[in-house]
């Protein structure tokens, strides 16, 4: 049974298909960190990649460093990148 807050006519099979479609979409919007990693000079991309992998580096620390570098990014964007991007 579909909860009333989801709306009438939404079935589990439809949701599964929509989620699969999103996962395979080539038109995904890249997050700020992914854009930087793809566009930055290799040395800077490596430095950011290492910082993102370092559990001692908080999202706030990384965001502040990127902001000082000239990138508009929030700590929540860094956290989201760590959770969702591959």
C-alpha cells in the first residue's frame, strides 16, 4: 500500500524504474567538488581528492580552503559529495 502523502497512482514498480533511470542518467548534474576535480589542474585535483579521503579533514575545513582558493562551495556540498559521488 502506498502512503497517502505520496499521492494516488504511484506504485513501487514505478518508483524502482524511476530510481534506475536516475542512476543510469548521463545528464546528471555534477556537484561542485566533482566539477573542481574535473576542471582543476591535476596537482590541485589530487590535493582535493586526498583531502576528501582524509577523515581528519572536516567538510568545513575543505570548504573554507576551496573558498579561499576562489571556489563557491559550502560544507554541506562537501559532505554530500563524500556521501553520494563516486
